C-alpha cells in the first residue's frame, strides 16, 4: 500500500509537470487549462502512467515505490512478471483501488494477496538486497 502511494505521488507529479509544460508550450496560463483538448491530454497521461507501471513491473518487478519499500512483484513461480500479466495486474489494480475491494481482499486473504494479484497470477514479495526477480 505504501509503495502504491509513493507511485501515485510520483506519477501525479509527472502528470502535473506534463500539464504545466503543455500549458507553457501553448502559451496558456493555468487559468486557461480548460482550453486544452481533454481527450488527447488524458489519453497521453493514461499511456504515460500505464507505461510506467506496466513497463517497470514487467522489466524488473518493481516500480520506484516498490523499490523504496523493498518489495517486488513476481509471478507464481517467483520469476519476472510477463508483460501481459503486468497489464492485467495494472488494470485490475485501478479497479481494486477505486472500489477499495482489492485492499480489503488483501486483509482477508491468507497469502495477503490483493484482488489484482489473484486475477493476474502475481504476488508481492520482499526484494532481496539489490536483487530483482529471476528472469524467465
């Protein structure tokens, strides 16, 4: 949970920087934010944020927040998560967080796995000293 909060702050700051840079490049002020075309901006930010979570999870099992907290995501065999599994995990994590169901699920699960981990076939484990999960 703490890792997710760290990532949310990081991604939020990155999104804010993108919006501010976009405003600056277009010569608009913060008060003119509503003049930016919403669909392309939101699409870009979703792709950016999703790529951060999915890419880092698939490459090494850790986002910056997970690195800071000393945990990593692995599949059921303890190896690096595949890209499709990372996509499924990220998508369901949004649903889990939005509905609070995933967090509650974790407290009642004997393995302490959140709903999105069950659906993606992943688990969060303590990261070794400077180690990442074993490759495929």
